[in-house]
C-alpha cells in the first residue's frame, strides 16, 4: 500500500445520463480525487456516457436497465476484482469492487428495503449479510479496504433530521441499524464519525417538501474503513454545495482522504 495521499469519493448520482455534466464539472473541480464511486447510474453498461473514457479517465460499470447500477471513474488504471457482491444472489446491479494503489474499494448501493414488503426488506438484510462475509474475507487477508456508497441506513437518531422518517422506515429499523453496527464490531470504522464523533451531518435531502431548504436531511452515504486504512484517515468531506445546483441529485458527494 502506497504512502502517497489517496482520495476516493462516493456519489449517488440518481441517473448518470441526466447528470453527466454535473459529474464532469465536479471532476474538473476535484483534480485530487483519484477514484469516484457512483451509485444509481440507472443505465446498462453500454449506455454509460463515453465522455469520461474519451477524456482519458478509466471507467468500469455494473449496470442494468433503468434502475440501480454502480460505476467507478478513476484517474489511473485500476483492477476490477468483482462486478457483483460475492454471496448476494440477486439480479440487481448494486456492487463493484476494484483495487488501486494496493487498496480495495467496494462501491455499493444497498437496497432501500421499503418496497416489496417483507421480501424487499429481507433482500436488504441479505445484502448486509453478504457484505459482512466479504469484510471477513478481506480482514482475514489483512487487506486495506473500504466499503463506500449509499448504505440506505441512518446509523443513529443523530443521522437524520427530527421527523424526516417514520420510526418504522427501513432506513432506521432496529435490524438495519444492527446490521450496520455488526460491520463496525467486526473492526470497520465509520470514517465520518472517526473525525466528527458528534453532530448532524447529512448527505441526502428529499426533493419533496423543501427538504434541502429546511435542512431536513439524512446521513446515508457512508465510508467504512478497515483498520489499516483507518490509521491513515486524514479527511472526510461532505460536498453539500452540490445540492444547490440546478437539477441536482438528491444525494451529494462525500470524499475520503487517506
């Protein structure tokens, strides 16, 4: 693992084709970002905009028609190790993993869990189970790694504005929070909380009811770091200003520097 500073970021873009110019502009303004992890690209692999590769960037996708989908955009070559989450037996495109500079990055879009009844919620927990098993494999191999993306969980009551969600919402159900805590108990560190143990820091504001203007937000975009990576953690930044843009995603980018 290199000792050179390494910055990686996550952004649920809520349709890459609708917001390709937002991503282009953001990358131009953040030349220090080595790897951008996108979620909800909402397109098949062949439909991912070619402008990034044409600009000399390195791109990998795990897409599907109209829904879900994740992608990686890097400034240097990286090696994709998985296009799906091992052990998660579901057709939705929600995970892509790569290695860069000796660091493994798992880019994920965890199921929301509010649709599809109890079966839909069971899919959310199944993803958590598979993610925990993937963490165990990487920890046993003593690899420096991070899981980053839209986890669709508010870990504590401090991670959502008062009244933003009902108590039975899948993002705050006890089983959801327990699944997130399980990953931390395995030895992973919530990067934001390592640097900012207290306070309300949001990464998502709904389009409805002037949520952004009222700052009625959620913290659901996280980075969980392995012990070796946590030792190198220097910064976690929420790019809140991105939500002010015209036709913005309802999520904003988060950046991690190690």
